[in-house]
């Protein structure tokens, strides 16, 4: 069994609302803030089992305020919608990068199915 993926560099790109991560296997992923937010590993989004996963709508313009280390195995991302409870392990970030296209397609399809939008609600 190979070792778990390990980040060698993490770059916050505030103007682009994205996080870029280089892994030790040579892969580089550019993960948009909106994608990271709607795929947050928090219980608020994921629930306590797959059937409880929440679809988070209205986050097209979400940004990242900051990133902080959690031990030596993960980061916590602070979003400008004040969500900050997700702990993104290196393995989960790697999965998000590898599975980005399929996960994003599934998210967009689920929004459409539920009549939801990526745009924030207007008050």
C-alpha cells in the first residue's frame, strides 16, 4: 500500500477565490472556494452518514478568509460566509482534486434537480 498523499505546498489565491495544492506525487490541484465550501467535510454539510449529505446552494461568490493548520494532517478553511467547521485532511483534499470533475457535475445536477441555484439568495 502506498503512503497517503502529502502536500508539499498550499497556496491561497484570494483574488481567484481558490486554493492550489501541490502533492508529493507531482499532482497539483486548483480547488475553487465554492467547490471546497459545498464539499466541506463538516457534519453540517456531510451529516453523519451519506444519506444525510446536505446540498449547499448559493455559494457562487464565496471566498476564503484564511487557512490554518490542524496538527500535521489537515487544514481548517475559513470562508467569508463564516463557515469554518470543516477539517480538510490531506487525503480528503487529494480526493477532492482527483474527483473534482465528477463531484462538480453531480453537485450541479443535484442543484438543478432540487430547483436550487449557485447564486446567493436575494434579500
